[in-house]
C-alpha cells in the first residue's frame, strides 16, 4: 500500500500525482499496489473537485490539516508531499519515493515477491 499525503495547494504534490497515477495504473490490476490519498486540505469539497477534475481514481480521505488530521499525526507528517510504502504486515518499507524512484522500487519489490511466490 502506498499512502500519499498531499494537498491541492501543494505544487510538488501536484507534480508528483502523474507518477503515482502511473504506478497505480501499472500495478493495481494484479493486486500488487493499493494507493490511498490523504489530503491535508481544510475544505473537503475542494479535494473532491480536484480529484474529479484530475481523474484521480484511487481512494481519497480529506482528513484536514496535518495538525488536526489523525492519520497525518499517526505518521508524524508535518509537511507534504509525504509518501509511505507499507507492506502486508504493516511495516513501512520506504518513505518519500518520488518520480522514477517510485516505479523502480515498486518494480523491484513486485518482481522479488513474484519470484518468491513461484518457489
């Protein structure tokens, strides 16, 4: 699972969205990747409009600013973008993978899991 903390007003978050979308589209069908967006925006309706306009089709939670957002607090998120790649046991495997590094890491991880499952 990839948890992506972001905001509509965060330029680096918006720049990173296509990378997350590409990874989601590439790995979702095999059940290899689940993405959950956690917006730190103040206005949930703004988040809803943003994801609709951008065609973001993975689940989103608009839980409010980091200082009152219980999920952001649980992950000690004080700024965005912030991403956490979590394995099936709930362990954080990687943080803040961006751009091509996200796809490289996911590709390696999924290939390793496929090879391990084939044995």
